[in-house]
């Protein structure tokens, strides 16, 4: 069984590598973050985070007490996710951005597609499939260090302005151990493992499309300025 | 607002009075319980209890972080309900009944209808509507004392054989205070209150139809015996 | 396979016999219909009929093109059911009753439970299960002749005032042949047949509880009058 | 009201223009189609088409008889879409491709996301929102002429091998007029119009991401060959 967790780890690492080669991360490495790009990013983070408790609860609906550990995990994890979107809005306000505008903004089609995909996984597949999303999400902090570094370096954000990422990351160390235990206990057949892995890969890939779309939108709004400069 | 909780209390009392006048409760008072009637009852209790965590989770799906207290309540309550059905099976086994048979039994149409009604409330109405069900369920122990007395008196059950009702009732004192607080906080418009009250009345009424159907099935299986006697 | 259709036929006949022994039908035979009882009945008929197209469409959601005949049946039948509730409102208006009042009325818990049960069947079971409901509904006209006779005899209704039942019954002769063909083609395993039969029995039983609850409500409103008389 | 249909037309034209600038269409114009690219495309077309009847039926679930024309449209359109996926498999078989392989293939994350997005629109928004998808889908034949030309020119396909696109396009002329009428009749408030337009834009944008992902996958499998050549 340890082998399956290793396959998950490899799939997550592979997905992040792919993201690193995309326009958002390449820009992050070369140029860093400015306020507009950061607000654009956090706006999308808000719009998918605000559904996480709900789609985690949805995944529990077809789990019965014959898998009471999985049922309890789904419901407890849903409970713990509730309100995390409010941390994103707090962080936006902490830099003087208008959180109401962010909350009301029409999110990118990539974000809508991501949210819809997670809901569809939760509704139509076994509850173990959504663990593929939790797997990389609860362990992402080692993979997004460059992003957090840029937030501190380029925008001078303090930990108190990064509650979503920082406070979250401490909690998620425990969460991730729980995810590993649950995956280890309940993803016990090749079919269940294949679905979990597919969702891990699918959600991380779609997450990457959000990052790149955030970058593309930011670049599009700056194009006239650049044109003027050149 | 205290008035609305009083209206809920009155509606619950009225619903129980109605149940007391029905065939099940009348039989309970006149003749008490025998093992067959008790097993028949617990079988149905199992078949609706095993959906309570799930339909409570379902109610959370359309609650956002703008009502984060309600969202957290729904998810935490769902978590706490998870596995309570296993207590019913334990109690059946504790008197030598076959819990597998009970779990596999086709439940009464009244039980299926009750379960379907709660799911439909959770799916199509605001999450506050399902609080009407929680209201009487979490405070039922004062209303079903005659039933618990009969379980002890007629079937000589110990507390260790009544884990669902006894252990549950201790926990539910706190649960009920939570329900009252949540109802008080979130059922704030006449429309929301009307829905909560409608679901309180509807679910308690349908619960009564289950009890009477349990009695009718029990009576039907005994009819030949009675016919032989007379 | 003919045997399964025969079992359905027997189950439907048995369900109707049960209804005939209940308070509504006994009253119908002894005393006939008055306007209040008829309006009370039609109000509930409206409140379950208005969901039939929708729950039939719901049953199609998990049928793929590997059973394209079943998929097409579900969707075509849903299409044909659309708007039938309007015929009920028309018939109420044709006798001077206020169809708006009927449409806004809170329906009986038995009606809500029936509707919820059909939705839950459509959502959680195979699409063939809901055929058990269609089976008796589309062939009910031979079984409810006494009701239609009483509508003509006691309330002097013409066919133009009974569009829901009369026009419907002509269409349903063809519908019923379709239902039989679809049941014959797709209820091909013991498991599928058991579910269809369970839903046939369950929905017809719950339909009976609606009729008896209509009668009980009518009787309750008349009780004071009777008390005055005696 | 004509203005809103004009806005839809502009939005569709704009969406197609965007698709024309992407890698798939640019390749189509410069190099045309080969068999692998065509099979890759049709495999994804199959995997989103096979859900169209179902998600159209889903959109009908919360439409009542107060908008009976919209209800009938949704159900009739769902009925007409049923089985169209089988035409895609037929067309694949007609060129000697293995339709079983295509049907079993894991579809691209972009396709899964598109399907999930349409289901989520159908489930959570008013039924008029999904009309935005129908609007461009039922009128796409004028916009994809270059694709059909390439199928005939590069792959020598006859109309009998292009049943999905050709037969479909004849039927869809009438469908499109229906869509326009329904949009005109039911998208009557700024809010409903905004949702329909958002879904038109969102689904067409996501459709473009499928095309480009089909191209990217095709290009990736050819990369080693090209490397060998150079």
C-alpha cells in the first residue's frame, strides 16, 4: 500500500513540475509578483476555496456506516474547511483591496471549470476519488514556497496578511497526515486507486490552468501600457 | 425571537400528542412491548437513522460562508450523527437479534417516505428548514419516556443494551441547546420560520406513521395466532 | 418475461384492493363525493402531478446511450407529462373553484412524502425502478372507474370539466402499452425486477395514504357540523 | 428584445474568433487534418456529446408549469439529443477506427471540465442559462466550415462517414430557430440575460480549450518523430 502513496507523491510532484513550466510560474520566477497579479490570484483562490467545504460534504452523501471512518473523515474535513474562504477575503482587505469587489467578481472560466469538476467528482464518483484533490491541496505548501517568498519579498506581506496560506499551512501538516492515512485505508482496490490518481492529476492540472489564466488576464490588462512604453 | 422557539415547542408537543393517540402508543400503554414489536421498531429506526448524517450534510451544500455559523453547525452535526445507526445494530445484537437481517430488511414504505421527505427538504429548501427535524429529534427523550420504560420493564433491557437511546439522550441535551441557538440565530424571517415549522410538523407526523405501521405489521403477523385462539 | 408483467399486474391489482378497503374508498362507495371532498382530492392530485415530468427527467440522468431506448422513453415520457398539472387547475376552475388557492395550498404531508419518495427513487435507483410508478399510474383508469362515476353522478361533471382524467385516460392507453414494452425490454434481471416491483407497490401504497388523508381532512372539517346536528 | 439575440450572436462570433487564433485552428488552416488528429478530436467530441441529453434534462428539473414552454423545450431538446453520441462512434467506425477504444478512453481534463461545467450550470442556474450553450452549439455549422472542409479534403470523408456533423447540421437549422425563440421568450430580465451570455461565453471558451488540448496531445505524440527527422 505504501506504493500507492508513493505513486500519489510522484503524480503530485509531476503536476507541480508542469505548473512550474507554465506562464504564471515562469513570470513569478523572472519578475515576481505585483499587487495586481496578487489580487487577481487571490480573487480566484477565493472563488474556488468557497466551495471546498460544500463539495467535501457532497462526497460524503453516498458513504454509509460500513465505511464509518471515511464518512467521519469527509464530514470532519468539510467542517474544518468551512470559512477558509473568509481568510482569503481578510488577506485581501489587509492590503487595502476591496474584498467585496473580489467576492462579487465573475471568476475566470478556468476557475468555474475547476469548481465544477470537483463538484462532479464529489457527486458522481466514490468519496475516495476526491481524496486525490485533498492529497495535493493539503501538501501544497512545500510546492508553493516560491509563491509565498514572492508575496513576502515583493509585496512585503507579513504573516498576519497571509492568514490563508500561513495559518492554513500549519493546520495542513496534520491534515495531510490524515489524508495519507485515509488514502491508505480506503483506496484499496486498483479501481479506487485509479480514480483517486485521476482526480489528483486532473485537479492539479486544472489548478495550473487557473494560474496561467490569472497571468494571461493580468498581462492583457497591461498590454496597452507596455505598448505605450515601447 | 423567543416566541418562535415557543411555537416550535408547542408544535412538537402537539405532534407527540397526536402520536400518543395512535395505535402504536395506545398499544404501548395498554399492553407494553414484546420482543417482536421491539425488533420491528428498531429495524425501522435503523433504516432512517442511517441517513441522518448524509441528509444533514446535504443541507449544508447551499449554505455559504456568509452564514458560516449555520454552515459549521450543519457539518458538525452531520459529523456527530455519523455512525449512530451502528448503535441501533449493536442494541439489536445485544438481545440476540440478527442485526444483518435487520440491516438487509426492506423497510416499511412509511420509513422510505420519511427518509425521502427529509432528503427532499435538505435538497430543495434552505438549511434552516431541516432544523425543524432536529428540533423534535434532539429533544425527543422527554417525550418517549414511556417507550424507554417499557423497554426496561417488559424486555428487561439494561442501559448497555439501549446505547442508541440512552447514550444518545445524554449527548442530545447539549445538541438540543445548540439547535435552539441555531434556530434562534438563523430562522429570522417569517418565511424561514414557516418552513422550519412545516418541516418540524411534517417530519414528526411522518414519524408517527412509521410507529403505527410498525404496529400494524406486528399485529398482522399475529392475526393468525389470535384467530386460532378465538 | 411475460411472467414479470403478470407479477406487476397482480401487484397493482393487490394495491388497488387495499385502497378500496380504506376510509376514502369506503366513503366513496357508501356516500359518494361532495364538492369539498372533490376539491380536496384535486388539490393533492395537483401537488403530486406537478412534479411528474421533473422526476421522470431525473430518472434519465444516469441512463446512457448503451440503453438508448430507455433513455428516449424517459425523456419522451417526461415531455408528455409536462403541463398535465395545468389540466387539474383547469378542471378546478371549471367548477368555480379557485385554482390559485389550490396551487398555493400547503399540501398534505402524505402528498409531500409521496413526491419525495418518487424523487428519491428517480435519483438513487436505476431508471427502470420508476417504471413501477408509471405501471400503475398509466393503467389506473380501469381501477378508478367508481371515482369517475361519482364525479359524473354526484357533481354532474361533464367530460370538459374532467380533462385531467378523461383526456388523460385516452392518451394513457398508448402510454401503458409503451410502459409494458419498456418494462419487458429493460427489467431483465431479478434485481431490476425486484426494484421495479418494490416501487410499484411503494408508490401505490403511498398513493392510498394520500386518498385516506384527503378523506380524514375532509371529515375533520365536517366534525363540528355533525356535532351540532347530533 | 432583438438586441439580446444580437448580443448573443456577437458573443458567439467573438468566441469563435478566439478559437481561430488558437493552436488547433491555426494548425487546421496551415496543415489540415490527419487521421490521428481527427480520431483524437472525435474521441473528445464523443465524451462531451454523450452527456448532452442528460444535462439538458437536468436543466428542466426546477422549471415548473408556470413556464411550460421552457419546460417542454428542455425536455424535447433532451429527447432529441439522446443517442447523438452514437453517431460519433459510427463515424469513427466508418473510417476503421476502434469505437470501443474511443469510448473507453480517459478523456482530456479539458473535456471533463467542460462536461462538469455544463452539468453545474444545469444544476445550479436557471434553465435559461444553459440556452447559452445551445445557442452556439446549434449554430456552429457556419463557424466550423473549415473543419468540415478539411475532413472532406484531407481524409476524403463522405457524408455517410460524417453523420454526426452533416445529418446533425440539417436538423440543427430548425433547432437553432427554436433556441432563438426560446431565448427571446424566456431570457427577459437583465439578470437572466447576463447568465445566458456568461454561459454562452464560458462554454464556447472551454470548448476552445478542448480543441487546443486535442492538438497539444497530438503534437506531443509526434514530437519524437519530428525529433528523429531533424
